[in-house]
C-alpha cells in the first residue's frame, strides 16, 4: 500500500487547516461559556434568547466584545448594545 500521500506537503497542509479550524471552534465555545459564566457569577439573569444568541454566535471579535461588556453590564441585554450579531 502506498502511504506517500500522508507524508506529502498537501497532507500536512490539510492537517494544519483542520487544527486551525478546531482552535477557532474551541475559541468560540470558550468565549460563549466565559460570557455566560461571568454574567451568572455576577448574579445577572440570562434569558433563553440571550443564551441562545451567545452560544450560536460564531464571530470571535463579537464574542470578545460581549465578554468585555459582561464584566460591567447590569443586564444580559447590555452586552448586545451595539447591535452586532
């Protein structure tokens, strides 16, 4: 059996892309969890629609902005103040 493909540059490139995608997905999940944790630990109610919006957002920049706002927000709605995502 010829296994040379698995040692090729193309195979390594495909593996790298998979690793990068995995990191991005992990980062999205981590940000969403962090936002919810911050709000919950601060005693802020997180309605189902806000929780869904946070967990379904796939934009790291938006999630980071929401995480920063979660540190000082007085309600879950406040983290969405600029209307992004």
